[in-house]
C-alpha cells in the first residue's frame, strides 16, 4: 500500500541554521510527492511538489528532490528564519480508481529561535 | 479568486449529537476531499466526492457521510458523535479528472470540532 513516514519532531534550530526534514514513502504506483506547511490555526498550504523521479521542487528557499532509488523526498533549506516556524507535512498522491488519492505523514514541527 | 472556504470555523457539540460541516471549493475545481486531523497528527483521508458521488473512502465508519451539490460544494455529516471525533476537519479541492499524474489539492482553513 501507500504510506509516508517523516522524522519526528519537534525540530529546534537557531535562525540561519541549515534544515533537513526526512521523508520516505512506500507506493504501489508512480506517485507525485509534496511538502505542505501548516501555520498555527490555519489549513495546509502547498510548499513544493515533484511529479517524477529526479525532479526537484523548490519554493521560498526550500528544496526537495524526488529520489526513487531511496524512496525519499527530504526537505531542505539553507538558512531558516523565525517565520519558518510551522508544521511540515510530507505527502504523496497516487492514482487509484482514476482518482488521485493523497497520503500524509504525521508532520514535523519546526521551531526556529532568534 | 476565492480559495477553499469552510464553515463554521469552530463548533462545539455533545456526545451523540449530529454535525454538518460545509465546504466551497476553489473556483474551477470539481472534486472535494475531506480529511480529519487530530491534534498533533497528519490529515487522515475520509472520502472524496466528484460528480455528486462518493468516489473514494478512507477507513472511517458509516457515521461519516457526505454530499456534493451541483455547484461542487460539499457537506460532511457526522452522526452519533464520539469524544474521539474531536479534531480539525479539512476540506481540499482539486480537479478530479485531470491528466495522469498529480492533481494539486488546495486546502481550506478547516473547522475545529470539539465534542464534549
């Protein structure tokens, strides 16, 4: 079946530190991969996406590369800011019965201190 | 362009009651999916509606039901509420019959349901 596993949080970093949040997946088909971010009291916002192997998604300084050989989609940012504090969700979308179905990881909370 | 909207924002119910949550999809989207997000957890897929029919369902009991209207808006109904139903309920919209590959989902802000 399909599933997503993320590293547990919280992750606490100082401003300008390097960020990595690990995400691995299992899939029966050829999924697309996503990172969503959730700020306190809000819904999920799409951060970046990749639709096929070796694609790199990027947005707002965040990057993630679709690695089929290691079934991974790790999120990275070179220099985090206090405003990046949020919960990050890795997700995959696979085609089932002609519809795209999404599977989410449990989320990783990021705390960035000034 | 309005994004996904949900109502109400917050709701408090007691055990055994019934609740209806509402969702309007992003303009141009025809598919609505519902998720339950318990505190500290990722969203869990409840079901998905397209062309006014339930197309996919997650591992949720029949107490959870839904409806999609001709204008693509949707309702989530939960009967016989349990304490464990307390969660943030998220609605997401997308294009259902898109090309093979991904169809990006856009999420609403959610409805916070508290069952006492």
